[in-house]
C-alpha cells in the first residue's frame, strides 16, 4: 500500500459502511498500513440516515445452546423454521459453513415449501439467478454463506428478516491467519482480540447491512449465536451496530416480541 498507493498519489479517499469497529478506524488503519505513514490523515464517521431505532429490531434467543454443542444446529433449525413461517418468507439466512447450511436447509425446507415459501440455497443455481429470484419473489427465503454476507441488495418486502446463525469468526488454522497471529503474539499482543474479533465484527456488520438498503426498509436481524450476549467480547459486536430496538429473551418469548414488532 505504501509503494502502490500512499507514495505515488497525492490524495486518497477510503470510504465504506464497514470500516470501523467499535466506532473507530484503528483496526482498518493497522491492516492497510495507514497507522505507519507520515501522510496527513483526516477521518470522520457519518451516521446512517436510516431510522434504525424505529425500523429495526435486533433479536437474540438467550436459551440457544452453545454453537459447539450437538444441540445447536437442531435448535437453529427449529427457530429458523418458526420465524420464517411467521414472516411468510422474506428472509436471508447467513451461515459460516456450508455443512451447517445444508443441515438446516434439509430440516426446514419441507415445512416452508408446504407453506408456499420458495426455499433457495447457495449452490442450487447461479448466484445472480438466485438473487434475482429472491428479489422477485417476496414469499421466498435464501440460505447462503461466504459472499452472501455482502453484495446482496434486496430492498423492500423481498428482505425483512436477516438471520445470522453464527458469529463469523475466520478459520484460525488458515495459514494466513496463523502467520498474522504469530506476529501479534511475538510483540506481546492478543491475537484473538486484535485480529479475530475485529475481522469477525467487520464481517458481522456486512451481514447486518443486508437488511436496510433504503430509508423505507424495515425488519429484524436475529443472531442465534448466544455468544453475542454471553461472552464479554459480544458487546464489541453489538456496540459496532447502530442503535435499535433490542430483544434478548428465550426463544418462545422472543418470537412473541418479534411478532409484535413485525406486525
């Protein structure tokens, strides 16, 4: 970045909806080398014009099992099915692994299909065709991983529910992740807090951002991963989001709150 961008260019503008973590740019600047240049850096955050407080609910079922347990996927399957039947589709369900996607899809697709909801999943068709079908059919749901956390633009009634099935931590054994973690540890840092958490927060914000694409949009973001309220680091994820209505209750009570908010 120093040789290709910072040195030859007089002015550089970086902009994105997901550059900050906990409302600072420190992580992004460290990853791009901006914290090690002598360039004059001007930075600012601009609040979204969207009415998150009045139009969006963040919901977390507090009785969800630990994501590492055998009970987690069955719990998610039941919750996802009940929620999407309630909203009659209009949902984007985001996963961090294709195997979990398939498990949940196989469990819920029959009931949703019987209710007249088209169930689309990554891998069943070309990505662009899947997105077009999802946008065109408001009684549909889309199951996706990886690239579906970003680049999905389905405003209006096509998408009113985003379900994040697991906090998007990267694979810690990936060679690049291992090398970066080693560098942090050698200088006495905490690789989990300095690397894993910020990377996951950025990805999390990208998934969250699929819901509100226009000022007139509204809906619910559900995080079925209970670590967001049980672990100390969960507050970093929540504090990196805009202010909105929040509901953290057991699944049965939460579904009632969602129904009241949604309808």
